[in-house]
């Protein structure tokens, strides 16, 4: 008899096909009465397929007494109650590395879009304004300093791309990394004062909640830019919106928000922002690689082998 797993959210079609073929899959997001479904399947469910967005709450984990593994489609796991999983002896896996390049590409795309105002230039042409008006000058990218909040895999990949554009690199994190030659800061406000672009690429979660707060944003100053491809929770969003509206910073490139998919309406009309709907890893190739890794973790676990990318 096939292993029974709980699936919390929709997956790409190719990934779904494999899940449906290998397991007895209970699709929580499709259930009209989720509580009734959980009560009925709880004694039999051994695995969970979820995503960085859907996560797994303490309530959900505790509702499944036979749960052995949570395999997540995504690198971030701040939406999974890791403490509860650890206490219950539940293994958690994610999908790191395979999305690094695409997220780093998105970070640089947002940086260029923000500083050169590419979305606004596109609309300038599409709305027929070019024959009548001149598009305003924008800001050069090269020669500036980018301060990276979180120099992990993705942060380092962004830094290498930024250097190719002629940017100098600094970084902030909990500790200095011996293998990095870039200037290190242990004080985020101090780094914000010294850089032109604040690139946010750290994990989400309690430790980084509103790490980029009003004081950091104020320190960046009127000529500074913010790019966030991490989690919306890392930024004090009302302070960021206020700074953008009042032109206390020069602009922002945002792929993530505090209450997705709800984006503050105050940002919609600003010509100093570039906005994206959390698509940092959103390419066919990367999403397939993420799905493959999520599936391999499930397969390894139920075959009695070590999982590939264990969180806990």
C-alpha cells in the first residue's frame, strides 16, 4: 500500500504527477472541511509535501501523530514551525542551491529596473508619450556600493554579479566570514550609512523580523536604494512605504512583501519602485529542479536512506 502524505498547496504539474503516482496524496488546500480531512487521515499520514509559502504550523504538525518528514518546496523554512518539528522528531527538508542563480539574477534585474526605471520607461513608450516628452535621466549603477544583508549562498551570488556591474561590496551578518574579502559590518545602521544600495538576502523568521527597520532606512538616506528578494517580514514595511512616499530614500526594488499577495497601494503609483510578485525563483528550470529535490527527499526518507537537504 502506498505511503500516505499530506500536501498543503498546489505544485507544478510535473511534480504533482510524480507525487500522485508514488503516494496516496491528500490535498489539504482543496478540502472544503480541512479539520474533518485531517481528523480522518491523521492516523495514517507519514509525510508532508509543502512549500515555503504554505509552511507547516505547530497546529498542523501536532494534528499528525504519525508524521515523519516535512519536505518543503523552497529554500526558506521560516513558515515551518521548526521547533515543533524538532520536538516531535519530524525531519524537515528544503530545496537550497538549485534556486540560487535565478534568485540572484532577479535581485540584479530589480536593481537595474529600480535605478534605471525600466518599468517606467516601458510605460513611457507604450502610452505614446515618447513623441511628446523626454524621459527623465536616471542613476548609474557602476561605481556605487552595495551592502548585502546576509552573505549566504544567494547573497554571495548577488555580490559576484554586482561586482561585474562595477559595484563595490560590503556585507552584514551575525559573524564575519573568513573566506570573504568584502568589508564586513556587525552594525546594520552603520552599513546603511555607508552604502548606496541595501540588498536584503537573509532568511526570514523571528531572528530577522523587521531587521531593516526605520532606523536602518533613515540611515540609508535620500540617495539610497533598497532591494528585497528575501522575505517581506525582514523589512518594517510601513517605514519603507513612508520613506518612499516622502522621498526619504531614492527607490526600492521589491519581490517580497509583508502580507503577500497584498501589496501596499501607496507603492502602486510611485515611479521610484520596481515591483514583482515573489518570482525570484520563478523560471521553468529552477522550479523543476526545486520539485525534483523535494521529491528526492521524500523518496530517500521512505526508502530508509539519508535525505539530501536536511534542515532538522
